[in-house]
C-alpha cells in the first residue's frame, strides 16, 4: 500500500486525498489551518461538495484516511507528497507561490527517505523546476532521493468526486520518467488515459485547458451581445453550433460570465506569464474584458430599465460562482452586487449553500432565507446562479410579492413567454426576439 501525504486540505487536497484513500492508499491529509483539521476529525466538512462527507467518513472508518496539522507526522514514511495548497492571484495577476514554497521547504527540511513530490496545485510553467531547486538548495548538500512530478488537477467543484474517479485524462509531467510512472500507478484502477510528458508541458496543459474553456464562454457571450443587437437567440445559436462534432455544446452558455477560484486567476496568471516572457496575449486579454463586461452590461440594463438604481430594491438569486458549490471566490453575483450597491441599490439575496461564506464579505447586503424573501418588495429580480432550486419557482407568487415587474435572467434558465404572460418584463442574455434581450 502506498503512503501519501497531501499538503493543503482545501477543495483539491481534501477531494484528492479522500479519493486516493478510497482507491486503497494510506493517506495523511495535512493543513496549516488547525481548526479545519479539528473539524474534519469530527466529520465536519470545511466545504460543501456533494458526496464528500460520506466518502470521508467511510475512508476514515477504514483506517486509510487521516487528518493532521503536523507536517512531520504527515510526511513520515510517505512515498508521495502531494502539494495541493492555494495559488491565489498576486498583485500583478501572477500566481502567488508563497504557499508552494513553504510546502517545498518543509519537504526539504523533514524528509530523509526517497519521495516523489507531486505538484497538484495550478502553478506557472517552470514551477516544478523551481520546487526541485528549492529542495536541493535547502538541503545544502545533504542528499535526498526525490523527483518532482507535475499532476495538474482538472476536477470541477460540485462534481469533484466523480471528476476525480472518472477523469477524461490524467496528466503527468516530469524529467524523471520512473517517478511519473510511480504516480501513474496510483491512477491505474481508474482506467483513464494517462499522458506522461515533461514538467513544463504538463504545467502548460492545465493553464491552456482552463483558458480555452474560459474563452468558449467569453466567445458565446460576445455572440450573445451581437444576438441582442440583431434579434437572434443565443441559446439556439449555441445548440446549433454544438451539434457540430468539431465544436460540441459544452461551455457555450451565455450569461453573467465565468468566475470561481480557477478561471479568473488562471487566465490572469497565463496572461501575466506571457507578458513577462515577451508575448502579447491579445486573445486572453479580450477573454477577460468580455467577461468583466457581462456584469457591467447587466448593471446598465437594470439602471436603464429602472430609471436609476438609487434606493431601488434588487433581489439576487444565487451567490456561489456556479451551482452545487458554496465557493464564492470571484463569483459573478458578488461582483454584480458590489456594482449595484455602489450606485445605491438595496440588495436582498439568497443562495442554497453559500450564505455563510457570503455573510463574511457582503456587509451591506440583506441575506434572506428563501427565494421568495428575495422577491418580496423587489423592483427587479436577477438570476445570478442557476441552482436547481430556482428553476421551478412559483412565479405567480413571485409576481404578487415583488414591487416591480422586472426579471433579469442572467443564466437564460426561465421561460420568457410564460413570464411575460404573467406580466413580467423579461430580459435574458442574448435572447434576441424570443427572449427579448433588447426589451423590444
Ligand atoms: N478548486 C478547484 O476547483 C480547483 C480545481 C483544479 C485545480 N485547483 C488548484 O488547486 C490548488 C488548490 O486549490 P483549492 O481550491 O483546493 O484551494 P483552497 O484554498 O480551498 O485550499 C488550500 C488549502 O491549503 C492550505 N495551506 C496553505 N499553505 C499550506 C501549507 N504550507 N501547508 C499545509 N496547508 C497549507 C490552506 O490552509 C487551505 O486549506 C490551487 O492551485 C488551485 O488553482 C483548484
């Protein structure tokens, strides 16, 4: 049985560690946040992720999954040290590697047996070499049998366990093929394609993949804007495009744009990497600009439709950056709320899972307990995150509760005709004549 140490027990580390334990390894998940570890020991999850609580409980019970805030204990006898710490955006848009450095230094200081260091965090191209240098330098001539393997993670919050257990591919990059093969063994039972490449290529595959997905969303949002001007329906455009096997349907949903803990920081970091190495990443810049403008366009539409925003009551449905997660990092809803509050709007909002996280950052917003409380007395209602709970609202009741009749469907989820029949003024994103994106 392989022994794994996972450094960083956030979305990626906790899911990765738990799934590897489930696949039969002995896993020690470690985090510097001692309270997070204490709660995990009591079976309390630090994040909302469907199915995770049960899988953690099963694997703790089996004796294969352990939690600790003691890095020494976690690294003792470990064959693999997975680094899964955060790599947030720095001031210039670069990936901040301070947590990766601390993890690498701990490995250099505490390990004296052969070990494979696996970078799971999303890190700039060249970081694998940098981690190896840190370890070598820090050892100061004291030998250590180690290799660095890049193993970028592609799981999506909300379906993380399934994504881990049934991945489209596993990417492994290393200068040391034997080490990469050892990591590949951990994934063999998943029977998925495993690609082994060099370190820098593996690191770039992660950035290029996220940037491409973000590009698809910004592309369809640009098409949505043009649809609004020309009276076409972007939903059907995406469907028609998606039937082409070369294009496919995924990541072609027009709306408020992308957010979350990955796309914004990864596209920014890739653009930064490009600039500081002498390239001019024009496409990436446009992808980011279009995304930011999606929120501003909604602000503009609300301001116009309501004749100003000062003291207008606006209900926001959904705060997490996408459904099935409590993660609010760079959530479009939050950016929109800040823009609206800045112009004097009074916001009442609700999310099925993200209320605790939201209450820490939204100090002015009225956080309420149901979608109907969001609608009560509102001049406009905005769908910001397409949770299932919002798909089948009782709109007769919503109509009675609201003060105004304006609906802005930021995720194109609702039936425009039906809402209009109930007396609402409906705006979608790029829904042209059918969705009446122009309000014509
Ligand atoms: N969240 C996702 O959906 C996702 C998907 C793919 C890749 N990634 C990448 O994975 C990495 C981790 O992301 P996340 O969302 O899990 O982050 P997170 O913020 O949820 O978790 C990071 C954890 O690392 C801990 N930590 C920081 N320094 C530490 C140290 N020295 N020792 C031990 N623990 C330490 C923090 O306390 C925190 O609990 C990032 O690079 C991210 O880009 C994230």
